[in-house]
């Protein structure tokens, strides 16, 4: 190998090592941002009191992720194309660490909670970290011996198969997730999340309704395995041939239904909860249509705007409600009246609180949706 080529290979290896170390450090910064989106790191730019209307953190993230994707594709092609050109690979890596990589991190840090919401800041930090992780994996695929990657990997990549260079596919996916977030914007992202949470609530509601429609079995409280009544005497507890799967299946299939006599009045509680849960799913849909689709531009022109904080509080409450209603469903399935009543109160109290955040529009004025919200609150309390 000529000395010139050897020097270029060694320089590339050193560059990959230092670049990988930088990516690790930047991932740590993004991890801290994701964990504590309301706090600024030492590397965070100090936001001016009045946001710059010509700067958009999500647009910078979009541009940076697009460039990282393009540069990553160049690296993938260079390490499978004859002859291997270490100097060309080095040039692309230098461009990455000098421009789009710090640009993406700067975008995540500039996406401050007071302007873009802590929810979006956390999401962008998480997606940006995935990009840097994918890029790091791709850099580790760069040969340090001056040879191309294995022939089977080259052939597969040429055919567009992700399996050849998994890091390339992971990087593309991660970059696309950042550009998708930027394209959605703050309003689109929250609409997407609210739709997801509403879908979960609908699933919980359907499951509870189906459970309530199941007819009580007079033998529902008996378990053939636990009671010792089994078809095969060899399956008796204590027998070496007892099937663990049979026991598991028996436990799973022994869920309780509402007794025909319903001494604890479970069914009236279920019917009331289903009616109010239906109202909550309507609230989610109405919020997306009548409030989130009418969000002002981000970042808000007024640095003192309370819109970001209102959105963060909304996200916190609306994200917790599906889990709370899941707990309520479990309380019903276990036929526990006291737990049903306690969880019911918590669920609909939180739903009421969520609706309270949107009684007024984004200018804190009343409109037609204010009246709808108050009607929702009245109905959810009286059922």
C-alpha cells in the first residue's frame, strides 16, 4: 500500500474515532434535555426576551436532519464502491461534524419550552438523539483497513435492502422522524398525540362494553384446575405431568363477569362510566378540532404567551387519562365496588380539569366552544 494511501486510511480512522466521541457527548446533552425539558444545559443558547420571528428551531432541525441523511447516504455508497477512497469519506465526515450535526443539537436546544412547549422540546431531543445514535453506528461501519465492506453487504445495499447496512436504514428512519416532526409543527404534533390518546380510550371503552355484555356463568367462580376437577387424572396437582400451560390458560380464562343478581350494583356503575367515557372521547376530538387546529404560530410572537404552558398542562392530563381509565377497567373486571368508585372519581375529575384549560380560546376570550366545554362539564358531573 502506498504511503499516501496508508496515511489517508490512518487519518480517516482517527477522524472516525474523534467524531464518534463527539457524537457520544452530544447524545448525552440531548438525553439531559429529554429528561428535563424545562431546564437549559450549559450549551444552550440564551433566548432573547422577544423571539426572533425569522428563526424557527423546527425548521433548523428539518434542514440539519435532511443534510445528515444525505451525507449518511454518501458514506454508505463510498464504503461499498470501488476503489475505496478514504479521503473522500473523510471529507464527508468532516462536513457532518462541522455543520448538520451541531446544527441538529442547536435546534433541539433552541426549541425552548417557553416558546415551543416542553412536550415538543422533549420529543425533538429524543428524535435528534436517535439520529446521532444512528450516525454513530454508521461511522463504525467505515472500514479502517482500506478495504470495502463485505461483498454480500455491498450487493444487498445496491438492491436497496436495509439488511445489508442496518445502520443506514436506522439513520434514514431517525432523520425522517425529525423531518416529520418539523413538518407537523407544534399544532400538528399535539393533534397527532391527542388522536393517539383518544384511540386508546376508545379501545378501553370497547373492551369494557364487551366485558359488560358477557353473560354471567353460574360456574364462573369455579376453576377446574384449582378445584381439582380435571378431565385427565394425571393433571392433578402433585402429578409430574401437570401442564404449566394448562394452569396458565385456566387462570387467564377464569375472569369474572357481572353476577346475574349484581348485589354490588356493578352494572349501573359500568353504564354510567361508559356514558361519561364516551363524553371524554368526544372532548378529545373537540379539542383537536376547535382548539389545536386553531393554534397561533410558533414560536409565539409574544414572549409572555401562556399558550405553551397551557399545551404542556393539557398534554400531561390527556396522556394520563388512558392509563387511569385502564385502571378503572381493571377495577370493574375484579368486581371491586370501592375501587371502582375511587378510580371513577379520579378519572372524571381529571377529565374535568383538562377541559377547564380550554374554556377560553388562545387569546383567553370566550367563544362558542366555551359554551360546549361548559356543557361537557355539566354532563360529566351529573351522569
